[in-house]
C-alpha cells in the first residue's frame, strides 16, 4: 500500500515531467494546453493509485512480469493518465483541435506517467 503523501508526490513528479516534455511541442504551449495536460495527468495518476491502495489491490497489481519490470499497476497508471488527459483536452478545452494532437498529448502524458511509476515505485 502506498501512503497518500507518496502517491501525491509521485503524481506531482509525473505532472512536472509531462509539462517539461510537452513544452517542447509548439501546439501544447498554446492556450495553456500543457498546463491542462499536466493537471489531468496529476489527477489520473493520483486517482488510480489512491483507488488501488484503498482497495488493497496494490500488492496484487504491482507484481512485475517475468520478462520486463512492468506491472499491471504501471500500465493502469499510464492508462488513467492518458484517459484523464484525453478527456480534459478532447472533450473539455480543445474540442475544435485535430484529434491527433489531443491523442498525441494524451499518449505522451500516459507514457510518461507509467514511466515515472516504473522508475520511482
């Protein structure tokens, strides 16, 4: 079980990594898109990890696969970060933008959140 302060710290780190990475892309720097993606990543990362910790599923889901140091918990963290970012950008703030831009930003956020989870947990 991850303590709440540890989850929030990791979520904050993943948000900082996302904002730093998306700042390299001109599209995400316009209209504060990288801030929205960063906040959505924070919320998705925190929501999933708090959910699994409070339900006692953390130990079962954080078992690494035999081939790679990747677990279902790592993958789910990335999926939740992706979903929250895609919803925040695609349905709430950037409805008129091309779908590939929204999905690219959400995909970057998901991969980076999963990477932070793999490296730091």
